[in-house]
C-alpha cells in the first residue's frame, strides 16, 4: 500500500509549478533554453504533468509526491518502461484512491523501451537509450505536457531530452522537475548527474547532496 506523503510535501509541490487557475507561473525560474515563443505553464488553467515511473521504489516515491497534487494537475500522463510489470498496477490503484473531486481528472499510462536494464553494459546502454529516445520524442511532442516530473529511473533521461527539444524548437517550454530518490545520500544517481544541468527544479533529500550541488534545492525529506 502506498503511504501518505510527508506533511511538508504539499508546500514543496506548490513550488514546482503553477497551481489551480490562479497559477503561480511568475514564481518559476526562466527556462534554461529560450525560445521565440512565450509560454507560461499552466497559464490557461490546468497543468498537464508527465510523470516518469520506474521499477522498485521509484514508482512508490513518485506516487507519494503526487498524493499532494489537486485535480488542477490534469491530465496526468504516466510513462513506464515496457519491461516494468508492476508500476502500472500501482498507478491504477493510486488513481482509484484519489478523492472524489478528482474522479473527472484525466490520466493515461504509456510505455517506452527501457533506457538501461540492470547490469547492462555501457556500450549497449547507449544503443538502448537512443532507441528509447526514438519512442520518447513522438510521445512528448504529441502530449506536450506543461511539466515533466521524475525521480531517477533511467527512463526519464530520453523523456526529459524530448521535453528540452520542444523548447529548443520554440514549440513549448516544458518545466523539468527532478526529485532525487531518498536512497541517494552522498552521490547523485546517473540520471541525476545527466539531467542536473538542464532541470528547472532539482530537489535533493539529504544535506550532503545540497552541499555538493549548488543548484540543488534541499527541503529535507519530501517523499
């Protein structure tokens, strides 16, 4: 069973992006990649969120974080790896457990190839990541989310790159929010190291990481 989010996670989520119809878009940092088209995520009402779920504890952590989001964060697009057999069940159970007022909120689950399997060699990982990127680009360009939210599974790397691509082409600025997993105490995950320079919000849950990475936001445990 998925536990309740920590008491301080709701304020944290309000910092991630605009909320409700009175969005807080003015609180967002300027996108790292500028485009010729001005766009404020959530400026037209609800905030669409692409959520990257991963096997093991990644999905449990990200769903705890999502537990503080209102129905204004809709639709919610969940992306899981094709070889992940458990995350979709957790997502379906989570959505069914949401408050009654969220019953009309839209969500969908999508699958892409995994970027890297456990113990996969680095040379073959490059090829599998390129393959995953080929699936991620058309998916992200079709969904055009306001926010991409992830917490470390390798699947998030090609999806975030696709989100950056939308901004580079001037189609839409996607806010990238990365929450490093609670289990990363003294070093970032590989996904975290790769995405750290490009995210708009990069949260860590241990002070040791905050001290090593100046851009990181440390608010204690948030999942």
